């Protein structure tokens, strides 16, 4: 038995994939002499290594900090989705403004305008009632003038 390098669970020595975390684990390799350095790659061909491609702009993966191509949707090392950054932030801001706009113009503003109309109607009725009361006082209680 050996330990998974990702989740430290006990797995068989010959296992290629951990049954607990699902990560690929390499079987133990026999001791081999290091290979001789390969000839340098030609300028037109892309050298395949554990490093990201050397052509084009790169960005850092937000999860594992590996350098990956700028237009990558997933990190080639940790396999997580890395779509985001400025375009996603701008899209989320626009979506937020849209939601706020719908709330403001669809719910709050009409309710506020209707409330203002109701308040004006109430104020008019209140003023009319107050005038009627004042008139009643003057007619029935002339001695109690203010």
C-alpha cells in the first residue's frame, strides 16, 4: 500500500488513479538513469514540457498560480475552470445594474409615484376636513375664537 499524494489515502501500489479523490497517481517507476538532454527544439516547433507553451500571452491560474495561456478556459494543471477576470467582472456588473434597474423602474418607482399621489389625495382630504371643522367651530362656538 502507498499513500495518495493528493488526499493521503491508502491505495494499492499498482493504482493509477486514487479511488477516494479521483486524481491520477503515477505508479512507482523503476530507477532509471536520467535521459540525455534532447536536441534544442527548432524555432517553428512547440516544445512540449511541463511548462506552459512559450508562445503568446499567459496568465496565472487563480487556484494553483501556474502560468497558463491567456485564453484558456481551464487550467491544464489543476483542471479547474479559470474563465473570469475582467470580462466576467464587467458582465456581472452589467447584470447587477440590470437587476437594480428592473427593481427601481419596475417596482420601487411606480410604487413611490403611486404613494405620492395617495399622499397628495390624503393631504387634500385632510385640509378639506380641517376647513370643515374650523367652519363648524365658527358656526357653533363663536365665543371660542382662536
